[in-house]
């Protein structure tokens, strides 16, 4: 049984920073690309960032240059460093293992004055 658990969300002022972490536990049969998604109330879930097993990354245009996704295989962790946060970054952020139904429970990020 594979489990993904996110942490690190919270309330931050515009221009501030947060670092989200996703810890992967359980038996994994092979290597998988990992991604961070977010969903605001009444909005569609969107891909924020993705990282391959080789370390290549892709980002949504809205976060490019501000967010950085990284992986630590030794600790089975995928992180999302978020800088220069804006109110429109507000939402629930989810960790996902590509090609599977494995999602984390989500962590709330609120950017507000």
C-alpha cells in the first residue's frame, strides 16, 4: 500500500515563501514521475510542477520562475519551494504519483494580507 502525505501549508503574506513536502511510503514497484497540483474553490485542478526520475522539471506558466520542485530519493520526499507568493496561488496543494491513483490528502496554502 502506497501512501503520499503532504505537509508545509499555511497562511502567508503576499511576497512570502512556503516549502511543501510530500513523503512517499509503502512498496513502490519501479520509478515514477511526481507532480504537484493545486485546486482553488470552484476551479479545476491544475498541474503546478512535475519532476522526472532523472530530475527534469516542468512548470505551469503562472509559477515559472517562482516555484521549484525537487526530489530526495534517499528520504522518499518530493518538495515544492514557493517564493514570491501571490493571492492567486491560494488553494489546496496535492502531491501525485504520475500514472497512478495515488494522491496525498492535500495541504492548504493561503496567501493573504
